[in-house]
């Protein structure tokens, strides 16, 4: 007898339309570790993800409706608009401070976007990142550079550094004096 070959059923792949529904976007916002808040046109918080609640120290219901001026170092909606204009896609604002429920002032890098809904209502979206540790590293690095420069100057030795990438030499004042090169 001949064996009949079974036809394999092809599984239909679900087509992805590229259009995601509102629930999908809400899940993305809720799941992200980025601190995200959305403001209405008056500057009141109308959406805060769990990361925002944890960062600011508020329960969600307490954060919703709160004026942004109570939690970020903004003085007015005009101040907010000028900061949006000043930021670039490559350089988020670093000059804001966030105030937590405990009263701590935390420096943050933030990206702010103004947008309109389909019905023409104005909104502002904020993505915030705590940069306190970065600022401390910058301060430490600057202090170390000053200490090193003072030690070299105090030791009265000439030092130079050659940057192979830039093709430049950085020469200390003492080295310039030893070589009789102008300061």
C-alpha cells in the first residue's frame, strides 16, 4: 500500500498593521523605568507613570492634578515654553531641579515635548532622569584636575601631554618657560 502524505497545514501569520491602540501605548509608558509625566495646558499633572510616582515619592492620586511648579523648578508656563525652545534633541535640559515629597531637591536632565491631541488640546510631556550622581562625578573630576595641576605647578616640573587623536600637545607653563616658549 502507498502511504498517503499528510498535507501540512500552513499556519497563518497574524498581520501587524503598525497601528497600535491606546492600551498598548499605556502599557509601554507604565512599564518604562523612565520618569514620565504629562501636563495639561495649565501645567497640571494629568498622567504619571509608576516610575514618576516612585521618583517624586507620591501616590499616583496625589501626583495627579499637582501643578508642575510644585515638583519642578519652573516658574511659569512661559518659562516652560522657553525651555522647550532652548533644548535640542541631543541636549536635554540639565538645569531643572525636582522637588520630592520629602522635600529633597534633585537635579534632573529632562526632555520636554509640547503637543496637541486630535481635538486640539495642548499638552506637555516630560521624561526625567536623576543626574545627581553624574554631577558628583563631574565635581570630583574637576577637583582632581585642579589638585593635579597644583601639584605639577608646585613641583616645578614641566609636563606635556600629546593627544594622538587630535594631534595636539598640551604643555604646562613650566615646560614653556624651560623651552623659552611664550605663555
